[in-house]
């Protein structure tokens, strides 16, 4: 039997200039329409700046029963931020989302999965700010942001929230986030099916996507902080994204991450100290972060 996969959406506007056409509103409505068509309730993580500018997107998602989470105040990697500014801006963004959605905003997702050792200072601050869970780490080597050595199943940060790590599947020599947007677009669907067959019963499986991935007509422009090569990858095979997501939505879909977090016994989760260094192999040291500036 195919395991249930929670659907998540990261709502962000990655234009490098406000002079370029704004396409995120139409694409977000397209994805929300897909969720409505399949009767799916998702976890929708919204960038605070975008929520301020386009509050109707938050209101629609909340009105249709989706969980609203925060995708940071701005779409910037956590290691580039100042802790004091992070606290102030994140607190304000969470309060704004709660006002717009009329629900408690309990989940946080770091832009680009950028909760990594260099930004471990964020972990205790998330609890201080009122977040009960995070889904901000990729627990393996990544060409952008990863934290190799972390558990692959749900765990609890010491002095911090619950963490839902990005699901990975091991193929020869590689750990692949097979339910992630880029990988849904680029890899054969057989990889996703293989990953689901290999998933353990105690994993919290979740897929993620972005509105821009459904937009094959958008003109190319480089994304900040990920380098030219990764920016090019972000434009590949967007025309197949809707078909791929429809396959996910047509199979068993899990509840929003907040509901899963509420159902967990925190005392039974493994605890991870974010300040403790992880033991990395040679491949992880070589691969991690390799494409950020390329």
C-alpha cells in the first residue's frame, strides 16, 4: 500500500526586481485550485513580505482549510541573517500571518532548507517565537543547503521545536530528496515510487513545491544566493510539474504537518543538540553547498 504523503507549498516571489512581471499570485491560485480539485488540505508556508503585499493569498488558503506556516520574513538563507533582526522580523511576520489567517501559526520553514550548522543559533529562537515545529533541514549532503548526519525521521531539537526533516531515499552513492519540487520535475516518476516503497512506517513523508515551478512561460532570471547553475535548473521541465503533482495528489495524502506534530508524543522523539558537530564522510564534505556560487 502506498504511504500517505503530506503536501506542502512554499509561497515565495523570487523576482530579482520589482520591475519584472509579478507572476506569483496567478501561480499560487493555480496550485490552490489543484488542492481544491483533489480535496487536499496542505501546509502552506508563506514568506512574510509577500503576505504583507498580497494578503488575499493567505486569506484564501486559510479559508479553504489549509494550515498556514511561515517561510521566514524574507526569502533569504538563514546563515546570512543577524539574530536580533531575525527575532524582530520573524515575530512580526508570524503575528501578521496569524491575523490574516485567523489561526495559530505553529510551523516554520527556512528558505532553501537553510537550517544548517552555520545557522544553528536559530533553533532555540524558534521556540521562543512560538513555533512548535520546523520543517527546515535536509538531513544529507546537498549542492545548496544540507545538514548531513541528522536523523531521517522526526526528531526534537534540544531547547527547540519538533523537526520534520526532508524525506530522502538512498540510491547508489546519493541521498535524494525525491519528494521535493526540483526532483519531482526532473527525475523519472519511478524514483518517487521507489522512495515510497523504501520509506519506513515511522517516517513523516511530505512533498514540497513552489508556485514558480508551475510557470513554464516565465522568462529566465538568476535567483539570488543559489548561483547560476542552480538557477538554470529551476527553469527545467516546468511544463511537467502540474502532471507530476497531480500524481502525488491522486495517491494517499497525509494531513498537514501541524496536525501530525500535535499527534506526536514529544517525550518519545529522539533529541538532537544543534550545537553538537555531526560526523561527515568525505563525500558529504565535498558535496555539501557545492552549487551555491556556481
